[in-house]
């Protein structure tokens, strides 16, 4: 994922996770089982920067003619 899509996806997942966690306190704590993983995955997506480094390395190698199919 590039920076823009990672940011959008992470923010949306964090927002949905927070909404589901908020609903779980009102309705049932069983819904918390869904809300917390969504929240954690959203935070991980937002903070994951290693994947961008890998994509940059691949782009550099591709421009040099390094990747063969």
C-alpha cells in the first residue's frame, strides 16, 4: 500500500473499531470481540512503514533493470 491508501484505510478501520467498541459498551460486551481486532488492525495498518520501504526498493530495482520475469 502506498502512503495515501494506507492512511485512508487505517483511519477508516480505527473509526469503525472505535464505533463498534462504543456500541459494545451500550449493547453487549460480546461485540467487543469484533471491535478490538478491527481497532488493532487499523492501528497496525496506519503505523506500518516497512511495506513502503519494500515497495521503494522494488521500484528502484525495476528502474535499473534488476527484476526479471
